C-alpha cells in the first residue's frame, strides 16, 4: 500500500497531464457544432480537383439566401393591400345630404321643384362616388383590394378616390348638368357631408402576405442519383456551384443521423487528440521547464480551449462573424509569458483544430496563420503601449489585404465586396487591444509574470526598493550596479534582460534586516563581525538569502523574481569566515559556511550570480588596470564554474565567455580607465 502511494505521489504530475489531455480533448469535441463534414473542398472560380462527381443520392437544388430574399422582397413589393367597405357610413352621408338640402329649401333658397331635382342628382352622384368607397388617402404601393359584402374586388387606380378626388369628380358632374346658380348650392351640400368609408384591413393584409411568403419554395429543382454534377478540371461556378452547395448541405445534415453520430464524434476526438499530443510532445522536447510546470501547461491548454469555445460559439450563432474572434491574442499572450516559437506553435495547432468547424477553412487557416506570424514578428516590448497599437494595426491590415485578395480570386473583379467584412476586421483589432487587461488577469489567476509586471517591479520608487534605499543605501547602490551589469550581459546573449534587471534589484533585499553587518553599508571603521565568532558571522551573512525570500513573499514579489534571491549565491562558500574559523579550529566543516542554494537553473540566474560576485569583489580593487580587471573577472567566474555552480543552468561556455567580456567592458567604464593628463 505504501509503495502504491509513493508511486502515485511521484507520478502525480504525469497523471495530472493525462487528465488535462483527456479533459481538453473532450471539451473541444463537445464544443464542436453538431454537423458532418463534406469530404470535398471547393471554392467558386477554382477548378474541381477531384475525379468526376456523380450524385450519390437524390437531392434538391436549394436556392441561395439571396435568391429567397429577392423573392420575398418581390412579394412584398406586389402585395395585395385589403380595405374594408363600411356601408353604414354611406347611409349616414346620404341622410346628412338630405337634411342639409331640406334646410336650404326651408330657408327659401330652393323651390320644391329645385329641391326634388337637386336631391335626385345628388343622390345619384353619391351612389357613384361611394360605389368603390372613399379612401382616407391614396395608396402608394401594392395592389388594392376592396372587401365588400364579404367579397374582395381588385381596384384599378382610376377607381380609387380620396375625399379630394371625390370633390373633383362631383364638381365636373355638376358642371355638366347646367344648373346655373343652383350648382353652387348642390356642390356645397354634397362636399359638406363627404367622408371616407374605406378603412385599411391590417389583419387580412398581413395574413395574405404571410400566406404568399410561406408558399415560396426553397428549392429550384431536383438532381437524380447518378447525374454528373461536375467533371474533373471544370471550373466551379454558377449552376454546378449551386448543386455542390446543395449536395454538401444534404450530405452534412444526413450524415449526423443515427449511428453516424458516434463515428463522427470518434473521428473528431482522434484528430483533436493528435493535435493536443503534438503540443505535449513539443513542450516535452523543446520546453522541458514549461512541461515540468503543471500550472504553465494548464495555462496554455486553458487558452487553447478558450479560443476554440469562443470561435465555435460564434460559428453556431452566426458564422459570418467568425473573424470577430481575436485569435491573435493567443500568440500575443503566449509570447509575452513564454517565447515567440511556443506562441506561434500553439497558435497554428489551435487554427488546425478550428479548421474542422469554420466555413471556407482554407481561407480561414491561411489568414489566421499569416496574422499569427505577423503578431509574433511585430509584437515586442509589450509594456510600451505604442507597440501594441502598431502591431494591432498591422494585424488588421493583413486581414483586410488577405480578404481583398481572396475576393478577387473568387469573383474576378472588385465588385460585390462586402464592406461590412472590413468593419469586422477592425472590430477584431479593437478586441485584440484587450490583451493588456487579459494579461493582468492571467498574472493574478495563474501566478505568472509578464514584462509589464517586470517593468512595474523595476521602478526604484516602489515601496520595497525605497525601503531598501533608506535602510541599506550601500546595498541599494550595489543592486543598481549589478542590475546594469546583468542587463547588459543578458542583452549580449539574448536572455531576458528585463527579468535579470528586476532580479538584480531585489536579490539582496534580505540585507535590510541587519544592514550594518554587510560592508557596503558600514559608514565607520567599526565592524560588528570583529566581536563575533566566525560561525555566527557566517550564519548572519548566509541568512540574508532566507530573510530576503521571506520579505519578498510578504510583499507579494513573483516567484520568478524570488528565484534570483534563492540562487544568487548558489551553494558557494562564505570563504572569509570559513578561513577565519579554520585558523581557530582545523576541524571546521565547510558545510556550516555554505549557502543553502539551489544553484542557478537558468541563463538569467547564472548571469546574476556572475554579475553579483564581480561587482561586489571589484570594490577591493586598487588602482585597477585593464589586465587587472581581465584577470579579476576570469578568476571569479572560473571559480564559480569549478564549484559546479552552472551545472543546472542552460548556459553554454560560449555564452559565459560573452558575459565575461561584457563584465570586463562595463567594469573598465565604471573605473574610468583612461590616460592621465599632465598637471
């Protein structure tokens, strides 16, 4: 039982990676849209690269969305607008006319014979005017149908009258009657009572329109099994494009039914598993330090899953907006936290996964890979705000130029460009700018360190460095000098110069607790070590590493920076006090005078060890010359190599020689070695 538990704890990192691998593959396949994949790739304007294609099944040719939209619009443009006839209003108008005309007679303006004649003429005119009704206003579009006595009758424009047209008609008819002075009385009596009696029947109009729209066919014919759809080498265009698109839709909808579902899911799972396996193998072979860190591996897989999730969500919602997803955030973030090669590799693998689900997968993969390469090549020193804006502008330009080129290839001209797509690319660029707050969020969640955080930590006005300057000014000055040396050396061998600089600034913060026990802070000739046993003095010197780690953790300094505090002395010997103890006791153990380590395990920590030792020891040089400095640097670095301090650091002898060269040059500049001027 005990051995089983021991084996589990030893291999828990491997077990966790297997778990992460399986869960990631399962999640990605789960996010994929539920639909099959047509086995042929084709694009408008390009030759058919496969053998002659015959219809494998009977299927219908579907109309395009544009064609259906045109038909729907045509129906709307020619829709029948229904109006309802109100007979009661006509009866009321006739009654009002009769009352008005009688009042005129009673007032003595009309004789009985005139009244009878005017009433007969007026009644007939009202019958004519109201035969097809009077409309509130003249219809501007569509066909007009009047519902009268539960029957709909289509009216031509000549029979459609509003009040104004009715008055004009009445005026013309009265003039033809030669009524003399009485014509004005009849006209006033008739026009005074006219009012619309035809109202729009919205419910019936909409019902008729919807019925017409529902009868639109989404197909334009059938293709029988065995019919030649396209021959090898034939250009994909017009009719055969419609047949291919219809066959693809039919194939993908039918493919997902029944037992096929499980086979397709299994196929997707295998392909996704292969892609994720490539990522694991890359990390294990070329980035072993990242592979060994479960937190960093989780961070990488989380970003891949996040990008797949967001993209598939957009594809399911509206695939036209697939380019809104800012995929270039992925290489940008990974380059910021790790390196460019890893960022590009993960980006390409993610795009290969997404190629299964996005429309026009070739275009998508091409544009996204090119954009990812541009991201890697252009984004540098992300802590400088202008750099991100410039890079995002270049990425957006690549998208626009690529889309423009593909459109020309497909259409053969520049007409028909969907300008909204350019807006989508611009929106993509704007969302990419959110990489900065996302980096900050990732730092907090995954405890990672970016160049942006390092820039903040390098500010000498920060609380911890100001405290170091106040309590141990000599140590602070020493740290600044070491930072300058280490940064120059890191730039020479292309290590992380910003990380080295920050590590150098904080590497000796443990000396704040007892600053006077370190020579750089002693302002008088009195040395507290003179009254102490060598062993106790050595312990105080050694403890500044442990105390520095405690101070750093209390102030929430990232682990990557704390690594410099832990390793800047490695497992070297506090030689002065060891020799002093040996003079008193020949049996003194060197283990009591060694730093606890660990030894440096990266180029950056190795550079700091060399720079720290050289800068500290250089204070003892008297009247230095270039040969003295040369021998001095060689002696210190060779001593560290002989003590096996760089065994775990991935630094080569060639790089160590380059570091020594920089240290010699910098020390020469610090001591201002130049010719003496005569007095």
